[in-house]
């Protein structure tokens, strides 16, 4: 490394180079989630055209060659030359960051996709992209290759009766770990968009399998809500409210409360984008609900004037579909992937629109309002009683947990820098022995499992949970509690790493541990502290030359690289590795590969956990018989993290 550091040492990334250099900054990740974000950006642009009143159909096609095409009936991308920017419209939209027509509200009153950011990022991360603009009765075409570089001049292909934009692109396999588009994931997104863009039909076709599906909602959010609550007993009718705030934010929400249901489900959107992480519009809805029901309960003497309904208890059994449309000059998302609305004005906008109409609704539907208040007060009392009982029970159980002799289980690390510390949960004593020898004793702790942990999917009783020594030891070792008492800030390890054999038993143990974390330590997953170790499957060697391989494709390449006389070790279990091999390939931060586990869709995740590990064996059997696919085994979304 040179000590000389001057202006010549600095690098400026031009055009779309920053996107390829740091794709995660623009699309969040380079796994399957990031891959599909490329699709969302192009689809969102088509939706923005439809929301401006241009077109009633949007077509999405997954082609046999792995490319994807989106065709709308909008106004078409401008193709003429922009003298100020010294480039044509195609170049501004598809080759320039922060360029396009959505910064001017005379073009789009409110938009989710952003021409220039979304479209250009998709182009930057593609092997090639082809764009047709059907505008002014002409078909203009341009092709880009190798990360957004112009591969052809702007061409006029002649007259056409079509109108709109047609974009087709092939994602770059050197950027993404997986370039296979998921029909189901795209279908879910289009279903969301159809509900928000009522009267517009979305057509999805997969040429690989022949599957196709259309999405259309005549009544928008109300119809979407009724589908999500079909077959469930409602405590209230579907309540639909819409309006517009003084600063131009449009608010629409359909919600209701269910009987015998204690989950809170708020599906939120901002400018047509599903905000999985919520945001200020969701905060505004929660505020309005709490205020309205408290006012009703006090006015009708169902609670004392100095008391109040707890918002969390009130929202148990709530199902709400919330959509806001924010003018461009106010629109702010947190992060380029738009998972959370950051427009603070949305709090008051949603609050005022909902409060202004919900108060009247409650007065006119006294039976429904009183039923919700009663359910809330009953739940508040039940929580107090349960907490008192839990406190007494835990005082008894705490002594039991703390009395465990961990000396023959946990091999602790010496550092008190908890965020740097790592806990390896290892299958069996043999692998545990190798891991102990190969670890970094300062920052890596080893906890061997003896037998499979308990299936905790439907375990709510604390005695039953803590009665399993493996689970109790795990709770005590992580040190942050469990269930409602779990506190991320108290964890003893920045990384909790599951390290099991690459066989069926190992996969089963992984699933049981992930289910435990999901059911009883969900914040540990939500904050990204859980990982899965990736030990190699093969070692190809000849003399001192060796290559470790993680799949059969790498194995074949390694055989060719080693050449004649190669030998192959097949690792069926971690215990078959020497401690130095396990350390080098699977534990050493500079060389290992980890899978970071996170929850992409909590509703879907809960359903899959109940399906595969719940008590309903008939449903599981039916699913296996109709949907089994041995190439897909993960309930949770996993992101590859190569540590450098």
C-alpha cells in the first residue's frame, strides 16, 4: 500500500457505474429480493401512467430466455432530443440517474416509480435492455447492453397503432446470485397494484411453464379487504374511508375488526408502492383509531374519563388496507427500495381524514363500536392478569434456568464486545469438538446440540418451553429473554450462527431452530442477527493444491482446475472435517460464506411455518401432494453475505 494519497488517487464513477459498483445502495440486495426490485421499478412506471388515466391494460411476460417484459398503454417515453441535456428522451430515462419526467408535477401529480432512478437502475444491472416507445403514431426503439451502455442508435421503426412503452431486460448473472424470476412473487405484486389501480387489468404470463393469471379489481381496496377476510367472522363491517388533506395527500383506507382474532394486520401502500416497513401514514392511521375509539368510549361512559384504551389492545383483530398518494414535492421514502414512507405530513393527513369520518361512523353503528371497546377492555384486563401470573412463574423458572451447568455445553468467548461476538450452534459433539479447536476464542462461542430441539411452533406454555433443555440453554445463552420479554439490546452475540450437517437431519435442525427464533425471538430475525453457516460439500485436491466446493457445478470446475490425478473428499457431516479445515472454510470471517436470515413477508412466513411445522397434518399432506418441489426447501428468505 502506497503512502502517497493525492487527487490522482481519487476515482469518479460516471453514468451508471455507481449502480454496478454498489447495487445494494439502489436495490437493497443482490439476492432474489433485489432481482425482483428491478421488475417493480418498471411495473411501477407503467402503473403511474395508468393512474394518470392512460391505459387500461398492463402486460408482464417472463420469457423462456430468462428476460422479463413490461408493456403498458401509456403516453410512451419521449424520444425527441433535449437540447439542454444534450441527449434524447430514451437516454435521459434509461441511462441517467435522477432524470425523467416525475420531478415536474405537471407531468405526474403523484408517482411511485421514478423514471430515471428505477428505469436506469434496472438498465444498469442488466445484460441488455430493449425499449419501444409507441408515441405519436411511430415505434421508436433503442437497445442497451453491458450495464446500460448504448448498443444501438435511436431508431424509428415506422408507423404503429399502438400506444405506450414496452421494456424488456435480461438481469445480469454476474450481479445477482439468482436470476430466476418467481411467478408467485410477481403475481403478489401485481395483485397489490391491481387493487390500488381499480379498473386496470394486469396480465401475467410465464412462457417457461405456461402459467398465466389476470388481476382486476372493480372496487379497489374494499374488494381487496373482503378477499383477505373471506370466511372470517367480523366484529364490525368493512369500514371504507377516503378523502384528501389540505396539502394534497389523498387517503383511502378499508378496515374492520375480526372476532376471535388477536393479530394486527395493516397492509400499507404509498403512491402504489407496498410499504412493508410501514411509515408515517401507518402511524397516522393508528393515531386516528386510538383517538376515535377513546372518544367514543368516554362519551358513552364505557370507560372513565381519566382512563384510556390501549392502542395495542385495540388493534388486536384489526385488518386494514391503507393507501396514500403523496404529491411529488412531499414524497419521501426511507431507502431506495421504498419499504417505508418518510413523509411526516402523512401522519396528520391520514389522522384527520380518518378521524373526520370514523367518529360519525361509530355513532351511527353503536353495536359495532361497543363490541370493539369491550373486546379491547377485556384484552387489557387479561394482559394485566397474564403479566402478574407470568412474573410469579418466571421468578420460579429463573432459578431453574440459571442453575443449568453450562460447563459441559457452552464454550464461551472471552470478549465482552457483544456485537462482535458470535455464537455457533453446532450439531453434535463431534462437530462441536472441531469447532472448539478451530474457533477464535476471543469472539467465537460454541454451543453443541445433543439431539434435535423441540418443535416450538404451537408451544405457548412457558413450562413446556423451558422444560426442553436444549431450548432453555439456548435462551439462557443468548441472554435476551424470550416472547414478549425479549429485548434485542440484551443479546450476548451480534451473530447467532446455525452450523449443521448438509443432510436431511441438518436441514431439519435448521428448520426447528429457525422456527424457535421466529416464534419466540422474532426481533432477533427482524434485526438481522441470525445466520446459517455454509460448509463446503467437497474438497478437490492433489498434493498441496486444493479447492473447496459448495455444489456440483463448482465441483466439476475444480476437477478441471486441479487436473489429472485429483482426489475428492465428500463431507457428509461437519465432524468429517479436520478442525483447521472447518475453521478455514466455515468459521474464519475472511473466507467463510454465511446466509443471513430475514423475514421478507411476515404473513406468508407465519403461514408456511404453520403449514410445515404446525399440527394440521391433513393440510400439510395436501400441500405436499399438490405442490412438492424438492428444489425449494427454505421457508425463510436468505441473503448471501460474503464477508471481506
